[in-house]
């Protein structure tokens, strides 16, 4: 996305009129252009610019962030959303969460602190999942089953052979029935260390809701096994334990492992389509994930220690 003249933005976005400073942010994987804004009241804000055709999605994200404020979620507060037809942009202005990227910060902290931050993150994720979808959405079972079937068919035609193919596909076939009657709740859908903030050795909040979706809240946890365990196992254990105040229910691990098996297949297809140069790295991660479950013969991953308390 091309860089935008700040003076042009000030003309079109009222809240920027008296801003003290606006600087470019060159970090993250989003296609949005991001700018850090120091407002006239000395509060910081994040300005995201996207193509004008993405306005509806940004407007929905704005509305969802407003709703999440009511549940006490530690996330940015939406300030303004709009279009700039003259520049072919839409914009999204939200409050800035102070702190450090958890992916960079967690490995530098003591394990007990990592675990505590995980507990706090899990509690916040539980608050996110209080947000219930409208009743006109199709059932989670119907939606996820169809998507999984499409990925399995695409996998069989992609030319890549996964070492645990038989075990993975068999586990999916035998366990998909357990998705029936699962709820449709709001999902951040990328609740990973890269989107979490650490401040003063505590959980500071979650950012980047652009991939939001609706579905079974347990599906949110696949990013723990795929990515967060590579950053911090104490944090990952803490996130799961913090989410469940009354103890981890029996159904959790079966659904978690089902979604992980599905993620193995979909990741192969998706990565091969968009980032084929990273296939070796991706396959190594998926083999690790599968072996965490001993070839999908075990529900609880080897890295999870129920008794761990930091």
C-alpha cells in the first residue's frame, strides 16, 4: 500500500485536525497502512488505512470492538471509522495499547511470570467469548464440516504428502460428530503472542481483530498449539487454565485435537497456495504439532502439564 501524505489525512479525518504528531509504523503482517497518532490530549491512537472496498469489514470490526468494551475485554477502544473517496481509502482510528509485543517480551521473563500472563490472557479470552452471534448464522457444525471437506479435497490434489496423513484424516473422520451443537461465539481468530501486549510484566491486552469470525470458542485455541507454544509453554499452559475457572472440561481436549487435525490439513493447502517457499518450515511445524499428540493417538498434547503452576 502506497504511503499517504499526512496533510491529506488531516483534511479528511476530523480527529486528526489538532494532532500533535503522526508517525508511520512499519511493523506487523497486515496489509493496512498504520500510523501512530499523538492526539491533542496527549493520548495515543492507532490509525489504520485500507482500500476503500474494505470499509464494510472495518465498520463491522469497529462495531465489534464497541461491543467487546461492554464485556470488559482489554482491547483498543474504537474512536472513528470512515471513508476517504478522494484517496480511495477507508480509515479506522482506535486507542493505542501501551506495552511490548508478547512474542518478543515473554521469552525474556521468568517462567512464573510467563505463566501468570497466560492466566490473565486466558481470562480475557473468556470475556471475548461472552459475545454471542446473531441467531441467523448457520450452525457451526454445518459451516466447519463443509470447510473441512473442501480443504481435505484440496489437500488430496495439492501434490504434498504429509507423513501423518492417514492418522490425521482418520481422526477428523471419527471425531467431526463432536462439533454438533457447539455454540457460535465471537472469535478473535488470531489470539497469538504476536497480537498480545505485555506491560509491566502483566497482560496488557489484545490487538488486531481484523480476522474476527464466529464459531466454537474452542477453535480459538489451535493457535496455542501452532504458535504460542513456540514462544512460551508456561504462557500456553496458563492461557488454557486461565480460560476455564472451574477446571478444564472433558470435552475440551477432544475438540481441541479435532480442530488441530483440521488445521494441519488446511495449513498445508493454504500455505502451498500463498507461500509455497515456506512449505518446509510449515511442514516442520505441523509435524511437531502432530507429534505433540503422538500422531493423533493422544488428545492431550505432550507439552501440557495439568499440575504446572509456574
